[in-house]
C-alpha cells in the first residue's frame, strides 16, 4: 500500500498538531512486520516492539520480530479511542504500562495489552508523559485575536489542570487557511522524561537544555558551544518546494483538484537567519541523543551525552529518506532509539509491506 495521506482538508489546515522527528536511516533489514498497514508510531520496551497501526497496537518480539499479538479498538467506550481524520494515534511504552494517545484522551494498557484506565484531555494537548503524580504535555495555542500562535511544555495535575509552564516558543504555522504564515527552518519544541526528571530543549535560544524535577523546579542546565549554520537563499527555496511536494500536500491537492499555485496563493513564509543547534532530542537508557542540522560527507550528526550533558560520542549517520514537514506536524514517528541503535520502519511499496531496519550509533 501507499503511505501517502488520505486526510481531509480541515484536518490538514485547521487542527493544531504535534511535531516530532521522523528520520529514516539505511541499515540492516530485519525483515517484514506482519500485518502492518498504516503505522504512525513505534516504540521499544524490554524485549518487545510496539507499533501503533491505525486503530491497533501490534506487538512484536525483539528476538525474531514475529507478531505476538494485536489489541485496541476504535470507539468511545473504556479502552477504546476515537479515530480522527488526519490526526493519527500515537503510543509510548513505559516500564510497566503503555499509553495510547488519541484526540481526546490517553488510554493505559499493560505491556501485554490489558486495559487499565483512561484519562480525558484537551484535543490541543499532546505528547503526554506521566511523571510522579503529574503529567507533562505539549500544548498548541492559536489565539483568536490574531496574535502569534505558540507551543508550550507544561506540567499538569491528574485532571490536566495546568500547574506550571516550563517553556514556550513560536509555533511553526501561524494563522488559519488560506492565510497561513509558515515559519520554516526551525525545529519543533521537544522534551523528554528520564530519571524522574524533565528535560526541555530550548534551542531557539542556544544549544540549551533545562532540567527540572517533577514539580517544575529547575535543577540544572546543559549548554554547549555550537557554531551556527546559516540558512541560505537556496535553503529557503528548497523548503518551500518541499512543502509543495510533501506527500500529504499532494494528497490534498489531488483530493480537492486544485493546483499548488491556487492552494498556496495566500501563504507567507518566514525564516530564521540560522538553523537551531538542536533538531531533535531523545533519551534512552540514561543517554541523551541529540540530532542536529550539521552534516559531514552527506551524513547527519548525532551527539550522545549522559544526563549531565557530558558528551559520550558524536556520530555521523547517512540518511536515506526525505523528511517531510507534514509528517512531523501530523505526529508520525516511525523510528526509535534503543540501546545505542536506531530502529525504524519503512514501506516497501513494491511489495506493499512494512520492513524493520536497525543501525548502530557508532
């Protein structure tokens, strides 16, 4: 099958959605994942690979990558979730449970797929992680008065009432269709939870990560000297062209039988002067993995640090797939880091199958 979108127009244009990294890398092919049709997120916990596949969580053995079981169901009852057009479900595996995040709630399952509980949430709150008695989440704000749209990392109580804002920055997309203003060339706002601490990157300011306890008290910061990478005029042209050629954009153009010129005639574009020093951040096994915009011989830089920010190693990894902005905005995350290895899934369009790959970070 083809992974190009079948989303409806209002989902693409009006819903505030969540950013994340979707970088695929060439590596060892571990084989076909049986049953996968339209995945949106993968994660690894212990000896299992979890794939969010439309409305099903598929669980695979990390030993032989065979399908162990599938669970989940669309609906509105306990343990069920709404399938909203254009906004895929996501999942996150923790030590003792799994969270499936849909538009209006998070649903807890055991790692074996047994329903545990669920919590209602706002549709504009996403990327939720529990920490202690609280929750951390990323929220999108689209003010009705025409002021800047922003995205923020906040701490919430058990009923998702706001306790404290940790950081806020300008959102990548401003306004409402057809008068979009795109801020291209900057990264999304990332955070991670590890060691009962919250790590928030602030790379719109610098190579900077602030570390908080579960209540939002700042514990320390990680800051590195980093040479800024300028955004050239060619970079700007390529970013706009990529927005046009994005498979999700092309799907909308085809569905509504409009040209890119007609569709984008009111779009405006802004660009920062330089790339941010941090492109994405992930933490696994008490190591911080920072992906940057720096390249060397067409390979992309990954910096590995301990939780205090001491650099353990720097690796340059050759990318193999295009990173589309709408995949980032739609919350599609088809890779994960586990034990110094990058695991990702990629569609074999000729065979209409999804294959699992792995590459060491070294």
